[in-house]
């Protein structure tokens, strides 16, 4: 028996809004940041970030909770930091205290040390990692069902990134 935490109708409305946002044609960063706002509300977290694989780098292209200046400026190599580990292993990773983990990499200027509880899920498209969805909060480790929820919330995000990539390929022709 799986226990689901009810967050009222916010969850269903939020998920429908996420799916709707995935089909928007606006700039990728605006779309992904709007999706982060929804993910943060649904999952009840302080921070939601979307990193997109661009070559060998993971670039923050969407965020809720950090300064806007972090978007596009925060990058990690695949395999670097816990977020990079998620991309490299293609598996969800959660940590009750991120800074204590061997894989942790401090990103100056974000203030993420205030949100040490971490969960990251890979965004997989076409059998490859195309990004990572990261959730962070101040306290209480992520439960298994919350990581499952994060994985499900990652599906429309994956769709949004893939649609944007397909549109870029079409416009380049």
C-alpha cells in the first residue's frame, strides 16, 4: 500500500499546468522557470532547479527559489557535484545533508547551504540524460514516495526540453 500525501487539489491542478507548460513555444528558460514554480508548489520544496545537458555541461535553465542571476550562469560538468552524479549514473539521488556527501560541489553565490536536503532525478530522453531536476529544502530528508513524485514531475519537463530541441533543429534547417 503506497501512502500518498494529499496536498489538496493543488497537486492535480499543478500537474495539469506542468503538462500545459510543456507545450509552450516561448523561450526555454521562461518555460522551465515557470515549470520550476509549479514543481516547487506541488512537491512543497523551497528550491526547484532544472539543469539541461549542453555538451558535457549541465546548465541551470530553470529555477524557483534562487536569484534569477543563477539561471544560465550556474553550470556543472556531467559527473561533478551531486547533480552531475545524477546525470552520470542516470538514477535518482537524494541526500539528507548535501554538503556532507563526497560528490558535493559548492556553487558560490547561490546560498544553497540554507537548503541542505537534496533530491535529484535524471531527465531521460531517447535513452540519454538530457537534464536533471533538483529539489532542495531546509529540513526533513526526502522519502521514497517524494523521489517517485519528483521522477513523475520530471516527465513533462523532459517533454518541454525535447520539444525545444526539435524546434531548434527544424529552424536550423
